[in-house]
C-alpha cells in the first residue's frame, strides 16, 4: 500500500506516464534505462505505488517532449483517464470466453475454469 496521502494524484500521474510511454512505443525497460532506474521502479510510478520524484518527472517531461503541465492538467479538471487499449483487450477476452461457453465443450470449459 502506498505511504503517501495523495494516492489519486500519483495514480493519475502514473497513468499519464503509461499513456505517453505507450504512445511513443517505449517499453518499461527502455524508459527505465533512460531514467537510470530499474524497470520495476517505472512500474511502481505508473501504478502510483511510489511517488515520482520531481527531478524524474522533469526528466520524463524532457524525454516525452511535453510540458510538466501534461502530467497534471487532466487531474486539476477532474477528468477521469482510461487507457485506450485496455478496454479493447478486455472486451476481446470476454468475447473469447463467451465463444468457449457457446461451443459447449466440457473440456474447454473445464480448462477455462482452471485458468
């Protein structure tokens, strides 16, 4: 559990980092290398588990070629962010599960329940 009070703020900043990282087709490993941190640290920043230090945030703004305001603008307006591809992947998975149940093969359903 995060030890900071403004968890929603850091989750928001983390989501903005993840969105921009994906837009630029950077892996967490590549971004971590650019920041000179472990990729697990990037994951923790993206999920809001750890506060991102201001100097790293400034470095990210430089890497992403954005203004520091990029990380906060939607937060201040109260706009909720979502990752574009996550809903598509979720819907695709749900569709596949429905097809397995529609096929009505006991072995497939058993394997699905085990997964």
